C-alpha cells in the first residue's frame, strides 16, 4: 500500500482523484474528504491510499 497526500486547489484534487480511479495499474482503496489548508483559501489537501495491481490483473 502507498499513502499519498495531495495538495492543490479543490478542482485539481478532484480531477486527480478521477485520474487515479481510472488508472489500470493501481487500485484506489481510500480517498479522504478534501480539507482546507490553514492560512489559505486557495489550497486544500486530501489523502489517498493506493495498491499496485499485480501483473496479471493489469491486462
């Protein structure tokens, strides 16, 4: 399992979540809510957990 912290605008994070869900080589096992970063109204963060798929599952 790989844990990832995403930081960016709300739109960028949502767009990247869609990309992760569509990527054949990985399985997105968890994706958190989007949280506002302290001290800014522009940047947010979210957390994801992904699993690398085995070679046989990729085909």
